[in-house]
C-alpha cells in the first residue's frame, strides 16, 4: 500500500510554456472532443462516448480534489486554453509492479509535435520525486505507441523489457492487451541523468 502526501487544495505547476492545473467545467467540451478523436484514441480500445469521457473527467477531478495533485489539465497560456491532460495516476489495478504511481499524458492532436507533453511530463515527474518523495515512477503503453514511448525516453525513463505484461483490464487475446513498461528511478533523476528537465517556476 502506498502512503502519499496530500494537499488541501489542487496544486498548480508552471513550466516555461505550460500551466498544469485542475480541470474545470469549461474544459469539458474540449475533453470530450479529444476523447472522440480517433487519432487521439488510436492506441485505446475505441473512442469514448460523451458519457464515458465525462465519467473519466469526474474521476480525474475527484482524485485532484482528494489529493491536491493527479492528472492535471494542460494549458498553454496564450495558445491553447485546454491542450489535454498530463500528470500522475495511482494505478487502480494489480500487476507485478503495483502498487505504484504512473505518469501519463493525453493531448489533443492540435498540440502534438511541439514538445508540450515532454515539458509537462518532466515537471510532473519532478513533482513526484521532490514533493511526493517517490522512489520510482512508471509508465505503460502498447508496443506500437511510438510517440508516447519517445516522450518516456525524453524524460529519462528506461524500458524494463522483463517487465512487459498483459493488461489485466483487457481480455486474453485482445490485440492491445500486451503493454510495455518503463521506469524512472528517483536516484537516477537526482543524479542528473535526465538533461533538459524544465524547472517549474511556481508549484503553488
């Protein structure tokens, strides 16, 4: 069982270009559109209905309200009021590497190719190590998801080939059941093995 620090109010993280903040009501139309986009959801089982997307948003917001951190809304001030979500997830299912905190991201296609995911994910990782005092972060995806795997590698994560696994929430034989596992150790982060990490200007 993980015992994790909490804060009474949602925290914000600022990087050079981005703001990680709690999801708001006015983000929901863009969130639903993002999850209805086949390009964004191509590595998921399917696109999400509006009901499914709103249900996931409610869970994200509840987690943020409970802990003060979690899956932040990604805003690019002056460019995009809602570019997607980036943050830390307490994994809710069992595998050989759980319990754990997972780092993840889901960006609108208009925000791809600009380095926003790497910049925001690096800031979220720094928060996890410096403020939650985690020893490790993990990330998972299907083998074909090369864009996400490149983000993992850019922020210093390393593939654990022996850790690849079948996702327990997908049925046996499902084409997307097999997942790759990446890890980032706190000790590696502090040794400076991850050059180019943006430093949040203001964590409050």
